[in-house]
C-alpha cells in the first residue's frame, strides 16, 4: 500500500517549500496564512500551486540554458 503522508521526496525541503508557498501567495494577492486556510476558494488555492510550478519551471529552464 502506498504511503499517503505528503512528506515529499526530500523532507528537509519542507520548510523551504512552505516559505516559497507563502511568498508566491503574497505575490499573487492570495491571503494565505499559517495553519487553517479553509476560507480560500479552490481557485485561490490552485493559483498558488500553479504559480509555484511556473516559477520552478522558469528557474530550471534558466539553469539549463546557462543563465
């Protein structure tokens, strides 16, 4: 049976990812706070994750191109 705990492949990166998530939320104007965020819409929550992915892809592309 698969482990359903969302620990990620590098547990040590959890704090960095949480910080990144908070920064992205602030950049796009979503009121994300520590702890419970059940008042966010699914669109708001999804926009945070989508922007995180866009920024990670952009950074990787820059690294791969030597910039």
